């Protein structure tokens, strides 16, 4: 398992989330299909990640990386924004947490 696998896991989740968000707003089989394809990718990369790391490590890294990448994508592509300084501070703390968990090595 590598950061590449965890990043791929996060990116496929973003594809799924964006598809389901579009489906929730406007419907459409294409949007629903995009959401489903994204989450099939999530399952694939999650299983791949569990081969080398334990649930706590994989889930913590996935949640952190996914939150950061999806925040950036939503900011750039959807125009979503965080509302308060506290939210921005939380995002920075999350990024620091990802580095701290990674520095400890892959927990098996």
C-alpha cells in the first residue's frame, strides 16, 4: 500500500461524490452511473489497501487525504467554500495529522 493507492482511493471517492451530488440536484442516469463507478473504485482500492495496512491506518489516512483532496476539488470545481476560520484551522490540523500518521509507518 502506498500513498498512491490511498490517493487513488480518495480520487475515486470524489468522482462518486460529485456524481451523486449532481444526481441529487438534477437526477439523470449519467450522474447516478458516475456515482456508482466512483464507489466501485472505492471498494477496489480499499480492498487493495487492506492487503498491507490495518483498518485504523487505512481508514485514517483515507479520511484525511480524501477530505483534503475533496475540499480542494469542491473549492475549485464547484465553488464550495468553508465558512469560518475555525473550519480552515481544522483543515490545517487535518493535514498535519496525515503527516504525523504517515511518519509512524504503515500499521499492519
